[in-house]
């Protein structure tokens, strides 16, 4: 039985059987799932500042905080980060440099 180096294995150990390879892949998937669950929990943690919770939400969903004042995603972001709409809109204003958040229908 030949030993081969796993290219997907960060630990760099040798995997000698298909069963060991499957087990290693399963462990990696479980680790990624645990990290994602931790990030989901952190995005709603009252111990984390609102701007950081929104940044975590953006990372998890690969989306940016919309700049439009009445964008439909704002309520989703508020719900999933357990922030108020006011806190989400404050972050919009902060990112806009303290200026006015764009009105609905305005160019983004």
C-alpha cells in the first residue's frame, strides 16, 4: 500500500488509506462548520460592537451593507445581528463619512 501526501490536509500528515482520507476530509468539514457557527453566534453577541457585528454579517454572507436608507436587507441585517434598525443606519452613516445616507432609488 502506497502512502501519499494529502494536498487538502493542512496538518501535512500522511494519509494511507481511503478511509483515513475520508475521515480527514470529514474532520476538516466539521472544523469549518464549527468556525461558521462561532461566527454566526458572534454576529449577534452583545459583547461585540455594532460595526463589528455588521462586518461579521458581511463576511458570512459575502455581501456589503447597502448604502440605500430603505434597502430591504437592512431589516435582515438588524434581525440577524440583533441590532436595532437605528444602529444599522448609524453604521451606514458612519461608513458614508457622517453624511446623509442615500434615498431609495438613488445610485449606489
